[in-house]
C-alpha cells in the first residue's frame, strides 16, 4: 500500500502538532483529511472532542488511541528512519499504527465495523474513555493504543492520586521546639506512605511524591504545606483498602487529604479473544508474541467496562514516554500497522462464525 511509504510523514505531522491535554482539537482537521485518504467511510467528533473514524457494518472492533500528550514542546523531526518529538511514543505512534493497520485490512473485511477513536485527556482525567463508557458505547473487541514495544498488554496497575495538606501555628526558625511546622506534619505522613508503598516490582504497590510546597520565608516555620502523591497498585489490591489505610495514616499525622483521581487495576487472561488474535497475527508474521504487564495505567483500565476482550498494543519503548528523548522507528510503526491489519482479519473471521 502506498500509504505505508508515507508512514513516517504521517507520524511526523501528528507529532508536529502540539496537543497537550485539552488542546487535542488542533489535530482534528488533519485527522479528517487523513480519514478520507485512508478510506474510512465516516469521520466525526463527539461531544467531548474524541475523533472517530470508521468503516463497515456489523460487530465493532474498536482501536482506541489517544491524541493528547503531556505538556512540554519538543522539536519534531524525521531523521535516520526515526520520528522524534513529543508524542512519538506516547501515543501518536500507536494511533498512527491503528489508522494505517485499519486501512490495510479494509478490503479483507466483511460484516464487521472497524472504528479508530482518537481519545482526549488520557494523560489527565481520562475524559475521552470515560465518555464512551458513560454513553453506552458498544464493541466486541478493543485494542488500546499504547507503547508496548509490540508486546501484548494483559494488565495495568491501578492509580490513586491524592492531595495532602497540613496546617500548623508556625513559629521562628531559631526556636523550632517552641513552634509547630506544617511541613514536619506533612513529611511525617509522606514518610509513612513511603514505608507502606515501597515496592520495586510490578506486583508491589509503589508511591511517588509529584508535588511538594511549603513555606513563605526562610526564617519562619511553615504554617501551610501541600503535596500530591500518586500510588500505583496491581490486582489483587483494592482502592478501598488503600484509602482506608491512608485515612488512618492521615489521622496519625494530623494531615487532611482528598482523592483527586482513582483508576482501578485491570487484568485479562491469555485466552481473551483479542489477545489470542494478536498472538496468531504475530505468529503468522514470524514474530514471537510477548505478553507484558504495565506498571502504569491507560484507557484500558476504563474501557474494560465495555468488553473484557481488551488489550493494549503498539510500537515504541515506554521508557521514553514523558521524556525529552521520545522517538519511534518507522520500521516499528509499519510492523505494528501490519500486525493490527492481520489481527483485524483474524477477529473478523471468528466474529462471523
């Protein structure tokens, strides 16, 4: 297909357009143009800004990528067979593979609907995926576009993000024993969280302090202190037991907290139809399938509520995501597109029988 020769330029165009969460609409005109070139029969934007392109009729196979990136512009360039720039890995590369793969398979499919959705705000509150669930979107199989290094994701950890605040009467730094520091209270809480959630493997809960603010003057004890803490946890840990422990720890430290974001973990079996189809597709191409468990979270955690036949897949080294070193090999992009095409054919055959 001629468009495969354009794979690098297509990804470069996606990456050149800066789309941090909330500004995804900048790419809608190009996606509409691209949908027409790739042979999609329908293209539209829904109420929250998700861009959908689809063809065919019948049971739906959803390829769900996301348009947004973390903040921070990076120079976009095509060099030595690689596309560099913000979003090349997370996750415009996987989205490009989905669009190209769906186009490659179109002539081979019958009595099936293929939909590619470019979702919004995956990097913040997951609005795009949540909207599909809340609107009753129906699909028999879902592949979520994430950089898995062409591995097949069977699990993502859950994520709990909380704000913690402490207040104190303060005092002079020359006699801290006579005063009271809000920062000391908050640090006591943070240290307790750190001791409890100090894992170093996928199977163990972890924590990260992502924001910390306190104090207004070098000679005074802080009267207010604020932090944001993120806890990641796999099955079988539950958010309810973690929140219960947080509540008790906050009381011991004299800290107030509130949960600002919560995503439950997800895990599917190797016999899940979409995973089996991806494995067969790779074997047909001479690629040894590789199952992966991801330490982060993705829209897979949310879209699982639509169908349990779900996985995440895409080109790209996830270690480069959210860094200044994002880059994606065009060869990997093309390989991913071919795998997606073969997977769609595998799934459609079994959906008709």
